[in-house]
């Protein structure tokens, strides 16, 4: 197996820009904010806006890179998971949340429907 390069790193791929902009924001941020407060010229306000937009852009791009869990069919969720989620929590909202935690990829509406169906099934018995 070939040795990986230092830059071929999952951590750097995901967090490299965040670290770079974070360091830049930590070093330049106080000066930019101070210049806007002390002497609010158009140039200083433009620098502050550019600084803020860069931070927001890096943060949102990093959030978008996060892989979403694969959607699952509600019919494939075991009934024991649904019953366990209902039994482990006192409220419907808690049961839906717990069911979604135990089955990543299950949609909110699908989880709520499963909890409601299980509740009506219990009441019918």
C-alpha cells in the first residue's frame, strides 16, 4: 500500500478551510471590529462585511458536506423498535425523537406515523 501524502487526509479535507478561516478570523477579526467601531468608514465596513461573509461561507459549505443518512422505508422499521421507543419515553414527541435516533434515515412524518399507528393499535386491543 502506498504511503499517503500529508494533504491526503480526511480531517484536512473536511476541516482545513474551517481551520484556515478560523485562524484568519481570530487574528484579523478584532482589528476589523475595532476599526469599524472607532472609525466607521466605508472601507472598514466593507472589510467587516467581507470578513463576516467569508466565515459564513466556510461554515455553510462545511455543513453541506456532511453526508445525509440514507432514507429508509418505514415498513422496514421493526415493530419492537417502535414499541421500545414508546415504552422508553413518556411523551409522543420523545418517542418520535428516540425512534429517529435508533433508525437514522427515518423521516419525521414517517416516525410520527409509526408511533401513532402503534398507539392506536394498543388502544384497539
